[in-house]
């Protein structure tokens, strides 16, 4: 058996069924295959979680609770605000993964 990479993130474009499905898939990875832990860096934009801060907090908390209830081990959440990001220096079509 080949070892896992340091993180359990899906490759770009492979998480087509949404955030919950992606979290559930990573949480299913057996600990015996990665006894030093399975780290997942999860990125999400505020609008995907709800209309206001209270709803976003509730939904993100529920997603994280579900991940750890399903034996997820480590989760790093990147809560990305697009207005804080710099525009790409090259045409957008060349940077669809950003």
C-alpha cells in the first residue's frame, strides 16, 4: 500500500458533490492508514454558509460537528472573503482554480 500525501484534500475539480460530501469522504479515511493523523484543509466562502453571520456560524459549526462525529481527525477551515483577495495578474480563465 502506498502512503497518503500529507493532506487529504481532494484534487482540484474532484469535489463535485459539494462541501458536505467532501467532508464525509475525508472523514471515512481509516486511521490505521494514517496513524500520524489525517489533515484536511477546507476552503469556503461566507455566502455558501448563509445570508448573515449568525446563520453562517450555525451552519459552519454543524458541518464541523458532523465531520468530527464521523471520526474526522483534523480540519483547517479557510473562510475566504473574495473582497480581500487581489485580482489575478493574468486572465481569469488561466486561473479557474483560484
